[in-house]
């Protein structure tokens, strides 16, 4: 193998490691991006590693450099995102890398945030080799962050469980659950990491869920957002009764609040329900885009859907979905009276991962850049 080929193999292996490390920050780093950093010798021996643990805290490079100490001098730093060059809540990472004396920096994606750009140029001015090496898994970590800073929208994960014939409701003889216990555990872990869970009145009326994560380690308590244009939600719904355990917001037409019984409004107030205005004009896609833009401006970085085919289809039609998690049962037939789930458009989405979890086949579809 040529020296160039050997170096490429080392770079690829180290960047893949940095991408895996970055995932440890999911649920703590947001609304900042998940970022991982590996510092290695030119031969590819790992010296140290770090990841962005929480918003406002030290960046991945800072953690890795602190762990490396003097060993960082002459080493290569592999970072999933271009080191920042601006003074925000933390000092510029590009400056820290220069002071540490690294010889080379490899990054997977240029920083989409205009305020933070320029790290690669700063490194080169200091005589450090700065290499942009595209890496799909590493770049995917910051897709949601890029969407928010460039388009003013949060990352939307549309999640659903499909029967063996792609319906949204199991046959009455097969119990309540479509997905396996292992799949449901995966969903609860994600609920404990996202900023918001989005549902509709229809789901609340049929299933009466509380949509809180049920895991031992909750990294963040998500906002639970109910789209309920005419404010038909029952005042004793579980999601209302548990509102003091985690915030609940209802998006509705303001006129519907004025028409609701004062006793119900008193119950909502006691539960701490927050209200969001659902624009009456425009179609459903326009309303969803406006709602998501409002959430993004309010600090929401990642949204997980917990709803039926109608909302998922509207989000897909409006091109508002970044990832689709489909838990397809191989064992549970559908109720022939229930609706079919939509399919992600293969011209806009590709399968990033596919695996078995219990009796399910789980497919992760990701928006193509």
C-alpha cells in the first residue's frame, strides 16, 4: 500500500472513532452540535479523545487536548466539525489547537454557522495542515444543527411502527403493541435525548399517552407538543395530568381557547400548559412549517414525532423530515380498517441503517444532502 493510501486508512479509522465518540453527547450538547475529537500520533495510535458533553461547556477539542497534555504536540487532531474560530461561551478551538502544537487537523464538515467559521484558515495561517475529509457518519451528526442555523428549522425525526402489511394499527387479536419491547426501549432512549416530542389530538384521543421517557437515565425532559387546532383535548388526559413532570405545549387556534369551558382552562393553567398559536391561514404544511420555525427560534433543536400517518405524511410532503425511523414488524398483521403508512421518497432519502430488534426490522432513512 502506498504512503498516501496508508494515511487515508488511518484518517478514515480515526474519523470513524471520532463520530462514535460524538454520539455520547446526544441529549446534552443540543442545541449545539454533537462533536467528537480524537488526537492521535501520525502512525494512528490514539492519544486522547473528547466530545461535546453539554451546551455551554467545553468543546470536544478542549476535552481531548486537556487529556493529551504535552502529547498533543506534533499529533493529528480528528474532529467531526471544523474547529470554531470565534469567542462564544467558550474560547476558539482553533486557537487552542494552535497553542497545543498539533501538526495536523482533519475535519469532516465545514462549520455551517457563519459566526463560527474560519477555523481552518486560522490553523493554516499558523502553519498547521488543515484537511477537510468528507465522512458521511461524522457529517450526519451535524445535519440537524446545520438545518437549524441555515434554514431556521429543527431536526425532525419521524418515527412509526408498521404492521407486517404496513398499517398503523395491529389486528385486534394481536394486542396493543406493534413493535417489539427492544424497539420500544430504543424509542424511550431517544425521547430522553430530544428537545421535543410532537403529537396530535388524534393520537392523544385514541391512545391517551403521556409521552414521557421511561429510562433510567434521562438526559433531558422533552417538551411534549400537541397539535390540537380546535382545542378538543380532554382536561383529564394523561398528558395534561403529567404536565408538572415535564412541559406540555398545545398548538391551537386562539379562538378555541376563548370558547373552552372556564373549568377546563383552570385545569390547564394549574398544569402549567403553554400555548402556541396555530396559524389558521394556509394549508397544513404551512402551519407545520411555521410551528417548527417557531420552535427552532425558541431553542428546540430536535423533534421526535409520536403520531399517526396523517401528520407524518404532511411532514414528508412539506419536506420537513430529516430522518424516518420505521419499526416494521414481521409478526404482527394490521387491522384492515386502519390506514397505511407513507413511504419516504427515495429521491430525497436513503437508508442509513437497517437492523433487527426482536421481531422488528428497523430502518433508518436519512435525508440526502
